[in-house]
């Protein structure tokens, strides 16, 4: 059986938040494999913990992928500040075909376009993928899961950081489907009476007040903040309010564009031009919206650059959604040349945290071997890019740990879902509720 098939059967997807089915990348040919350990979201430390404690499995995963795609160069990209992770991975790389590349502590060093250019000096074509320049990029935890898949072990657990307004900031591994409420309460509880969850981080994550949101294969962590925190109040503004504020207050200062990491790499991303579209109706909007096509949704424009605290990232999100609905493909410039001020405009993580007013929550969140044993888990049938799984179980069925619970439709992009423990299926809708066996 090929590695790609083993990885497909194990349900491995991008564990850094993207959720792209990993087996698809293993069917390509490339000369370079990059393990993305940049981890830029403020307060999250999941990738650093994975690299520190599972370095050997990570390096094995990189080499397995290198062999599958025919690559000669394997690179683990780590921020130099993560000293313990650097030491562990460098030791694991000894006598292997994998090397470490140190990164600066800026945001967003982990964006694929930025990372590929930093490591290889190759620029991905506009609207393109790393494979178009001979590179395969995977999150470090994804590569650990690749190594496990080669040994026949499916993805049933997830490593993530619990940070922010929690009593015990830490990184731990829990069964997929555990709720954020249960994970946090089992490790010390909330440090605020009005918790709001930033799933996946403050910059690119989803904001929700639903504490019972389940942890999926793509979860990287959660930053808990009080509902009264300024960032949360901004994030909870309704979209119509965000647009109305932007329409009335945007003075076209260009700060959102001048700090945009994709713009600084030379791509035609100009959030200030997208903000103009808020003032248009039927005429012109599509033209201006195309300036959002290559946006990576890092959030710097909204949460760092804009002096008036407007919402250019959200305007870009809406524009990209409109373009997808219209079936509009990229028609802009194809020549990419990095901006001469790129290095000087990088945003240090410390500066970003000051702007976000979260310095008080900047505590270490080391990995701890805390066992969280939920009595039941909630398993959404869609936990990856592509199609949702079709369930292969029904209410009342008893399943074994690691047993497949669903698979994507034939020939559809997706990844199977597995039971994190032996249990009984309680219900099946667009999610499977699994109850632990006594």
C-alpha cells in the first residue's frame, strides 16, 4: 500500500487549521518538503509543543513525504525563539536528510506564500499552490500524523493550546470531538465569568460564545477572552455594522495595504481598494473586489494596521465570497516582485500583542500529560476541506476505538472520520454523537 493510501485511510488532514486532505499532496512530485512550524497566532504554542515532544516522529514524517513525492530537500521551519523545539528537532535531524531553518518572530511567517519564499526564494504564482514551484508544505502536527498513519494509526486525537482567560494555560492532547468547555474545565476552568472563544487564535480564528463547540482535527487552540475585551467587542460586531462603519469612516490612508504581507511579497492585494467597494452598489464593486482575490485573511489589516479600527479583512472575506459565487477567476497581474520595504514592515509578535491588548495573557502554555476523558464526543461529519463524510454508522451501533465512522463520497475530496474511543453511537445528523462504553 502506498503512503498516500495509508494517509487517506487514516483520515489525515492539515492540522494547522486548513484541513486540506494530506493524501492529495502525496500524489504530487516536488523537490522540497517544508514542515510548517512557524506558528504565528499570538498566545498559541501547539506547534512548538509538538516539535519539542514529538521531534522524532516529525522528522520521520518529513522523510516519508520526501520519499513519496521524490524530494531531495526536507526543511523544518521553526521560529528561533522556540529554543526547546529547535534543540529537539535539530537533535532528531542528526544523520537524516532533514534540516532546520530558523525564522524571525513576526506575523504571519507561517503563511504558505511567505514561508515558501523565505525557505526557497521561490514565489508561488498568483492564486497558485506551493506545488507549482516544486514545494509541498505541511503543518508539523500533520507530519506527525503521517508517521502514525504509516504505522496504521488513524487520527483520533488532537493537540491544541488553551490560552487567554483560563486558570491554567497549557497545551494538551484530547480526543477529537471533546468540547472546548470540557477541555478547559478539566484543566482548571475559565478565569472570566463571560468567556468568549477565539477558535484557532485571535487573528484568523472563529469567534463564538458557544462553549460546547467540539474540537475538530483542524483545531490549533483557543484563546479565551472576556466578553468585555475590546477585541471581542469588535469581533462580535454584526457584518452590516462593520460595513456601515467602513463606508462612513474609511479615508483611504492605505495602511491596511502597506502592512499586507501578500502586498509586500508583490501580489496584487490592496485592502484599501476593497474598502472602496463598500461605497458602491451595482457598479464597480466586482472590479474593486478583485483586489481581495489573493488575500490570505491574516487579519493584520483589521487588527493591527487600520488607525480607525475598521474591518478591511472582513471586507476582503466578503469580496472573496462574492467572487466565488460569481465563478470569477484571477485576471490580475501575474508578475510578482517583492516590495523593497518588505523586511522593514514585518510585524513583530510582541508589537501585535500590544495592539491587541493581550499582553496580560502572554503566559507559557507548555504541553502537559493531562488526560481528558469525555463521556461523549461530538464529531462533525465535515472536518476538512472538500466534501463532508457520509456516515457509515447509525444510532445504537457499537464501535471500536479507531473504527471508521464515515467516509467522503466516491471520488470526492475528503478524509474519513474515526472513533476516538470505543462507544455507542447516540445520534447521526450532520454530526455523530458518540458515547463512551462503560
